[in-house]
């Protein structure tokens, strides 16, 4: 079970219990297996993730080589944030930015 209170406490805000329960009611668990993608470029990102276990990396591909951009570790939020917030497909100028699971 996801400990929503612990996640929300990262913001140093004392959330009322009814708000914690509301957030909890909107959550679901999704497992991203090793080498699966949480997000693929040029699509609209409809999910905000939270890494419970393991890590994800964001990378670009240039001339068939992968270059790491960011890593998302346990207890961090993950998303294609601009796409998630604007409800638009990811911008091609991100140079094919991927979010893929990596096992630790």
C-alpha cells in the first residue's frame, strides 16, 4: 500500500486527513518492469508517477547512442512534466526524451 501521508509530508505542509484520503482515493499502482517505458516521446503524458522502489532514467538518443539526462530515485516524482501539465504531446525539441525503468 502506498503511504500517501509520507509522500505528501515531503512538501513540509500539514495536509488535513480528509485531503490525504482524497488523494489516496485517486491513486493507483503501476509496475514498470526493467527496460519498460514509463513514457515515450511525442505522446501526451497523462500520468504523474512516484518511484516507490527502483529507479527510472530519462535519456535521449542521438546518432543511435543513449545519453542520460536525469535519474529518478525512490521517493521522487516522475513524469514528462510539461506534457502532463499542458495536456499536449511532448515537444519534439526534447530530442526524443524517454523515461525507462532500470533495476537497482
